[in-house]
C-alpha cells in the first residue's frame, strides 16, 4: 500500500512516466533500507541522541519526498524524542509501517 501511495504521488505531483516512477520507487526503497540499517546501528552503538535526531530528520525528508506524510510524522516523533528508549520505540513502530513498502 505504501508503495502505491508513493507511485500515485510521483505520478501526480511530478507527472512522470511509469518507467521513471518505477526507478524512483526502487531508489526510494534502497534509501529506506539504508536508513533503517543506520538507525539499527545507532541504537546498537548507544545513546547518541544528536545522531539519532539527525537520522530521523533525514528520513522524515525522504518520506515527505515520497508522499508518505503519516510515516514522516512518525520520523518526526523519533526526532523529537527525549531519550533513546523513546526514540527506539518510535523507530520500531515506523519500521513496522515501512515493512509494507
């Protein structure tokens, strides 16, 4: 479903041809996977909230660029977290959402 939301967003917002949309979808999927791995490493390495907030901010931008506003709000929750436990909880919820992409 998320993939279809992005597909529709790219088609309508940028008036792209289907092959161009497919290329963007594939690149977006790669970027999402890279971001997820970055978060997992950050949480495994410890308590660097500045790095976690920076990663969340970047992911939020990527999600907005994909037309995934609800998931971008979830990334914003990570960015605004006060501690790593809360950030990790928000990340877990977002990761579950993104598995549907």
